[in-house]
C-alpha cells in the first residue's frame, strides 16, 4: 500500500479523476493510511466492472479489500498494457466476489475547485477573498484569545456570507471554502451555547436541590432537562472543546487548536452538559426497553428516539414512583 510505483508509471502531464497526478496520489496515499489504521498490511485485488448507468457502466476495474478490516475500495482503469490514461474511484463496483463487497467502502473525492481545468468565476474569487479575510480575523500564527463579544460579533457579521456560499445542494462543492465553513459552524455553536448559559445555570441549581440518593428525583431532573440537554450536549461535547481551561480561564477549540475561548461566559453550559451526560447514560441503560445498539428494522421512530430516556420509560409503560 504505497504510491511509489504509481508515481513512476503515471504521466505527469495527465489528469486522474480530473485532478493533477500529484493531488490524486496524495489522496490515494491518505486512503492507504486509512487502511493501515484499520490494521491492514496489504490489499487483495479482485476484478469487476462499473454498474452505474450515468457513469462508466461496463468498464473494467479492480476492487481491493483489506486483509484485516475487510473494508474495500474500487477503481476503474482506463488504458491498455502500455499506458494508463485515467484512474477513478468507482462507487458502483460489481464483482462476482460479492463476499468481498460486504463491509465498508473506502473512497475519496475531489471538490470542483480542485479540478485541473477549474476556471474560477468573479463571484467565486470575491467570496473566496471574503472567506480568507474572515478566517484571518480568528486564525492567526499566534494563539487567538476570544471573548464572547468577539464570536458574537464575528458570527453576526459573517452570517450573510455563510448563507450566500454555494454548496452541494446547489450543485457546487468548493474546497477553498471549507475552512471558513468549519470555522463559522464552530463560532455559531459558541453563540448558541452562550444563549443557553442562563438556563444551564438554573439547571445546575435545580440539581443541587434534589436528593442525590433518590433515583426518583434524579430521573425527574433528567426528564425535565432531556430536550434541553439533547441539543446542548451535541453543541458542547461534539468536537468543540479541550478537556480543561488554562490558568487564565481560556479553553482550546479542538478543531482550531490555536483559538482559545474564555470559559466564564459559557462555563455553566459546559458543566451542565458534562454533568448531564455523566448521569444520563447509566439510567438510560438501566431502563432501556431494548439494547441501545440493536438494529431496529421494525421502527424508524424507535431508531430516532433510541437515546431518549422518556421514550424508553413510555415504551415500557414504567411510572417512576417515589
């Protein structure tokens, strides 16, 4: 699983999957790394064809399956015995070896502005310049320290830009907008968390008033704040913060390690989310009407609500009594 041989065989002047040879091989190398991370030491090749009507139906290629993970990928090869004209990932690969197509499919794709023949429009260049300016205000060579006013004002200023950017739903996928989109998502989450700080403080105060030895009171508290914390935990705990603040009270953003946020204005929300998550799961597992990791092919609603304590209590018709 290395790209050295392909680097020699492939023509520098040609494109592969519509991008430059260097970019194609860079992404292929990352794909091999993902296989290695799954403890695969080599890939087993097997023949097949593309089955997609709108793509390359009938074109021959090879699938490759990891010897340990059994995950697979597939490529269509355009060329002959003397040269390779093109290589591209095949998402609709069919083979007589159906047993090798059962596990996860591993792939990579390229954005519109990564294509070798991409010609940027004036609108694209203007939006790109705005995105770069916005990112430069937050992401710097030295650590950035943000107060609540900083991210509240930044989100308010750049929300129109975020909403104006083309995306996959408009038929475009631009790599050069990725950093801004990710940064806006994180900054916007901070504003949402900030807005929930007051209720989080009330929630913590309510927890201090319950009898912590009473399961009844604990469950009532969990149910009272289930809807609130369902959203809060997603915003606070999903790839947002480092584990603890530094001595000055700033906490690191995991997606942007050079950006640190003052914890005080959102501290109650963070504490509430972590406390709720710690207390919620043991109770949910105790009262679950079915295994939480079970494949529920009988109810899409149950699948949607599988992590709701209220749903499981109602499902089992359990009334928590004091």
